[in-house]
């Protein structure tokens, strides 16, 4: 499984609107393209949205992300309009007994 940590800085007053549209549009679309969402969190006092998304398909995360980006063009809204900064980091798991 390949994972990404995605950290977003929402525009002032737009954190909840982004979270709503993320739940309604982004999550179902990501799942349709084979992504797994580990979790999502807000940091309200810093106007941030953080989530972890992964993909385990044979073509890899990058190929799935390209397909998702094409599919996103058909969304009725662009949740990204609520964001000022998008910071994405690819993560590699650390083997640990019992996890």
C-alpha cells in the first residue's frame, strides 16, 4: 500500500465548507478509483484539514491519481476553491511488530 499525507490550509472561514464537499464529492470519487482513506482531521484553530489516503493497485498510486484527476473534472463543484495551500507527502511504512 502506498500512502499520502495531505495537509490543506483552508481560506479563512471555509474549513467547514471544504470538509462538507470533501465528504460529499472527494471521498466517493477516490473510492471509485480504488483509494482507501485512513482518516481525516481538522485543526480548526489553524484552519487546516489533514487526511491520509492510500492506494494498493497494481498500477501504483501515481497512475490511480492521474485517473482520479480526470474523474474530478466531472464533479459539480471544485472543493479546492476553498483552499489556499495544499501540501502532499508520500509516506513509506515502517515495519513494526504487532502493527
